[in-house]
C-alpha cells in the first residue's frame, strides 16, 4: 500500500510541479502532492480490490471479536484484519490458476 498522500491517490492528477488537482469532488481542488485528506484512495489498486480488502477487514474483525468474546485488544484485531486484507488479493490470484 502506498503512503496516504495526494500524489498516491486515485483522485489526484499531477500537474508536474509538485502540485496537482484533486478530482474527488467537483470543482477540483489544487493541492500539493505531499498533502493528504480523509478521502484518500490508493491509486495502485482497483476500486474492486479496495472493496474486497475492506470486506475482508470487516469479516476478520467480526470473526476475531466473536472468537475472543470482544475481549481482544482493538490494536490486535485490526492488525490481524490488516494482515488478512493484505493477503486476500494473493489468495484470489492463486484460486484462478
């Protein structure tokens, strides 16, 4: 996953000067490539892959919460969910072969 900066966001178009335009909302907004916001979307993955990762994270959190009766530290739950979500696209590729 890329660093959560405008320059790595799917919605950002580079102006070749370190500044560019965020096309997330109309009208576009000019930002620095090192800026960031809460609506960042990783440009290195497709929206479908992003949706699968989010679903996988939510599923992992639900399973771990049920397994440990809600007594698991939140950081451990999200760490495990992040690991599952990162592995999920690889699992998809292996199943297609």
